[in-house]
């Protein structure tokens, strides 16, 4: 059987991470099986559907990395009225639906709607995640399927399209379980082979309530703006309620496609944990092509500033310090990266280690200066043949620091280079800044003591 699935968002808000996960489970299931994945916009609710929301959903899916097999023209239910009309007329002609005279209860209410003729029977379906679900449809009564021939409502359009599109598997949120009995009745009345359902559990907040705005960011754009990598969010959302049963947590999209098994998705709600997502993001940052990561990081740097000499090491160090790209923004905002772009200014007193004197600090810095002056630095290709490497800087200074006391020697050096209480170690700093800049900063510190 050729598998055909769809993602059918209603454009009534931003793309929520729960919906993105539904789109993702459909995607992984379909791509794993070599099936066809279709997109359909369910915009029959004219009051709540907006073009802005549709754009947010489409942009969000694109950023997230989900692609569909019907991209040429967006399929919108609002443009398919004549198709639904034909089906409603046929349902009426076949005795499965009828025009019902109503007494309007509220203002603007209809005097006439189209109701489905409920056969009042028991139905059951085998959900790929939840197993067999049984339902007595009697309690649903003769439910409304359209306000008029030209105004179908959700249950009808949803089923008609799934039938017309040849959908074989319906993977959607658990909140749709209660809709399924009505939809199965319509499905049977139209007389098409029924699709297989999979209702995926909700995403919960840490307090086990349904994840919503009051818990923080819930839309995909917000995660994009915070500086998450789409492949990391995909990795994390895939594992929210599913795991491949192996001792590994970081997966590429291709690996997820290969491993995904919808029948292994858990029934219970899955708790969203942003700390875990950050951890996964950091892992993906480490795996991503460095050039791409550098471009993302650079976007947060103050404009017009020159990068330090050993920029490769600078980025390698910076990548270790961040989990998401907005962390760079924060570091820049707090001025914690300033010393990479320009010589620091500080109070001379700060150069002295707490157990030492200014005189001694000066002696140590002079000694360090002489040792660093002796290291050669290849000027031609500094990034590949930088002899002023962390290792050579460390080798030059370490014995002296051990002899005179590490704090006494390394604190003034680190402070001379960074002007900060906290920064990378002085060997890394010196290597990042390069020989010329490091010597200049040390000389400046010496002149202050
Ligand atoms: N339009 C529905 C929603 O956005 C989806 C219905 C379905 O997947 O069957 O929740």
C-alpha cells in the first residue's frame, strides 16, 4: 500500500510546537515509508482564519525543515466549496443527511442547517498509538455538517478532503479523538475505505498541564528567534513522546527518518523541558558546519569591530560557552566579549593577585613578556600555522608560574589580557589575541604597575 498522509493546520494562530510535532511525526512516518506527504490548509472557519496565521505556519514549517509533496499550489479548503457542495448534495440524496429546520437560539442563528443522519451505532477503530477505541455514536445525535450547501463545517470538509486526497493514515493530536467518531460516520456514509488513525499525546508543561503561552514560548517562530537550530528542535520534538530504544539522544533528520516508528510513540503526555532542548541544541551546534555557526554568531557582534587574530580559536572557545545563539547576544550585551575586540581598561589594582604585591606582579609580567616574545608566530597563515598556540604559550609560561605561584603569575596575565574577573584561561586568551596584541596589552599593564 502506498502511504499518503497530510498535515492539516487551521490558520487561526501561530505554528505551535505541538502542531509542529504533529507535522514532524507525519513527516517522519511518511518519509520512512517512502510515502507522499501533503499539506492542506483548513480555513473553513472564516472568522478565525487569517492570512497572517497561514504565513506564520508556512514560514515556520519551512524553517523547521518539513517539506511536502504538493508545494506547487497551496491547497485551501476555502477554495473548494463546490467540491464539498457536491458531497453534501449526494449525502442528502442518499439519505445520510438532511436539511433541518431550526429555531435560532441566538441572534444571527440559522433557520436551516444541514445535519448528518446519525445511524446511532457502535463504531470502533484501531489507533496506531492508543490501540482499539470504541464509541457509541448515539450520544452525538444528528450533528451539523454544514450551515448551508456553500458553508460546510470542519467535520465534513476534513473527511471529504481526506477521501479526495487518498489519505491512508491520519496522524494528529489527541485533542481530535473526540472528533473521530463523527468523522468515521461521515466517512462510511460517503462510502470510502477508512484511513488508519494515530492520535499523538499532548505536550505538557512541567506542572503536567497542557503547554500554553503562560508557560513561555510555544510558537515555532519564538524558538527560531531565540536562536535554536531547526535540526535541534526537530531532534528534541521527535523524542518528546518517542524514542528509538537505543542509547543515543542526538540524531540528524536522516537518522530520525530511518529510525522512526509511530507504534512506539507513548500514550501519555510528554513533558516539555527547555533545558533538555538547550542541551540538544548545544550538541547540534558542535556538529553543524563551523562556517555556518560562525555566520550565525557574527550576526550578534557589534558592527565594525575587527575579530581577534586567531579567530578560529576564538569561535571554538565561544561555541563552548553557548547553548543557543541568543546566548551570544547576552554575552555581547553584558560586555563579556569586549576584550576580544578592543584592549580592556581597568583599575591597576585589579592586576594584582590577592596574595601578592604590585611590585611582584610587575616582575612577573616582565618575565612573562620576555618568554612570550621568544615564541615565534607565523604571520602568513596564522590560523593554520599559529605557533603562538595555546600549547606553546602554556609551555613557555607554566614552569615559571609553578615556581612563583600560579595565582601570582597567571592572574595578572589574564587580567592584563581581558580586564575581567572571568574569562578563558590566559593561554587561550593570548593565543586568540595573537602575539602582537597580547604583548601590547601586557606592556600596558606593566606601565600601570
Ligand atoms: N485542522 C485541524 C487542526 O488544526 C486538524 C485536523 C486533522 O488533522 O484532522 O487541529
